[in-house]
C-alpha cells in the first residue's frame, strides 16, 4: 500500500510515531504544498491514502483521478481545503485529527487576549526606541484592562473553545458562549460558561473569540452586521480560520472606531499577501491589530498528537478497520 503526502518530508519524519507499524512500512510519496491536480493524479495514481495539511486543495478532479484512494486524512483539525462531497461520492473517507491541537490553540487565544490588552506590540516598539517611560506613563493614565475585568464571548463551543474556557476561567473573567446547539447544564457548569444567543453575546462582551469551522454558513460571518453589534470598546480574536472574517469590513470597523481592534492568528488568504488590507491600517491605527503567523497549533506536542492520529488511521485501514474522526458522513 502507498500514501501520497502533500507536505514537507522532514516534518513527517520528525513527528512519525515509532510504535505504529504502518508509519514505517507503508511506501510514501511526497509532493510539495501547492501541487496541481495533474501532479497529484500523476504521483498518486496507485496510492491508497492521501495526507495533507488542512489548507491544501484536494479537488474533485484530483479525487476522481485517484482510483485506488480509500482515505484522505488532514494533518490537522481543519479540512476545508478538501472536497468532502466528492470524496463521499467516491466512497473515500475524509478524516481529521480532532482535538489534537485544542490545548495549543487555546494557549494562543489566551496569548492574543493578553497581548492585545497589554499593548505588547506597541510596548515592544517603544522600548526599542527609548520611549519606555512615555509608554508607561500613558498606560498609567489610560489604565490597562485585566483579563479578570473582561466578559469574554466564545463563538462556537467545540474542543478548542472548551480548552480556551478552561484556561480563561483561572483568570477570573466572565465567560459566555454561543453555538448552533446549546450544551447541557452539566457541560456549562463544568466549563464555567453561560450561553447567550449570538446577538446578545456580541452586545455585552469585551472580547469576541472565534472557535468555529468554515462552512458556507460561516464564511465571512464577521461582516458589517456582526461587527456593528459588537461594543465599541471590544476586540476580536481569531484563532480559527481567516475565512470567517470579511477583511474589508474589519478594517472599516477599526478605522471608524466602531470596535477597538483585533488579534489574529489566522488571516485570509493564507499565505498572507503583501496587499492584504489588514496589513495597511492608516497611521495611528497600526497597533489596533496584533498578528501571529498561524502558529497556534504548531507546538511540538500538538504535531506529535496529530501525526499519531493520522498514522493510526492508516494502520486501522490496513488492518481492515474503519478509521476514526470521519468528517464526510461515510
């Protein structure tokens, strides 16, 4: 059996589990990220499995051109680059690494909240140019908000949102969430969260943190209407997917001072292009967005967990078992 891997060989070698036989015995074929449909079909013609990071495009054409394909596995949790419907029609499992990066991304969400509240970017820059005291004195007048002073709203309440709630509870803040389906009372109590419909959550929370998947219903959900319902002194945190945010609408909301700003680990499109409007806020607004380069889930432990899940799914299928974490309804 063979597996086509779209991604760097050194990453797969580094995180390969030693105790799952399939990881060592199966023949591996590698392609770089960004490979065309034609390259995928040519290299993967006789492959049984395909692995790729969530942002890699695995199209209907590519899936139909791989006659032996049995499973497409995300290297991470997302799978929005894969044509899951085409895979389902072809009888090909699409699986992900559910939960593998929850703790890591939750830490990144907390980091971004703290970083924005404490003006980390601006503080670093001013320290380097000899304006430490001016910054310090300005902050002592303006006042820095503590996390414990905040009402934090989580949009979506899956594995990452739950891990984020666990970590934020220790700061003593008020935690709210909204999701398609309200959780049971026991879950809400366990995670110290209160349910609110989205409009109510946006109206009362100081921090809005995105934790939902990209679908046709959620793409660009952070639009003019969404941002218009936020508080003027609130800011947005996105450790989910950049596709959730209308970039132009976010820029307008910040520069028109309808919201305070944003802290973003994910930006659409990825990789971030030089002409992205989020990178070019007018003078005086530069520090209203805090960026990190989509590294929330890139910890060593998270990568090891993800690759263990991936190779265990391959092993299960080689042993005639059904893989876990199927996301396309097969």
